[in-house]
C-alpha cells in the first residue's frame, strides 16, 4: 500500500511540473527575446549556457510582465536563477 501512495504522489508532482529546453544560435551583438507565461506564486527556474562562438559570453536580462528586472548578468558563459513569480503574465 505504501508503494501505491508513493507512485501516486510522484505522478501528481510530475503533473504539476513542466520544463522547456531549447538550443538556438545567436549572432554576435544580436538581441533575442523569449516569452513564457508564468502564474503568480509559481516557482520558476532559468538556466543558460553558451556552447560555442564569439567570446563565449552573453548578456542576459530577465524581466517581469511590467518590465521590472528580475535578473541581469553581463558577459556570462553559464548561470541559473530561481524565483517565485510576483504576478501572472508573459
């Protein structure tokens, strides 16, 4: 019976968690924007890694729907950031 409870709990947790991963090319000095809807009070995790080209660094800025900067890093090769969304939006 305990095994059934664990399996059910894991299945419920997997239903609540979603992830998106993608790879793209970014030319030197180019700007690219990506959008994701996040619900208020949801925990979100953001990670990036530069794998090839140029100086092997990028400037990264993450903003909320009102334009408030949540995260900013310049000339970075890799980093991650976790936050809880203060508002719902894209």
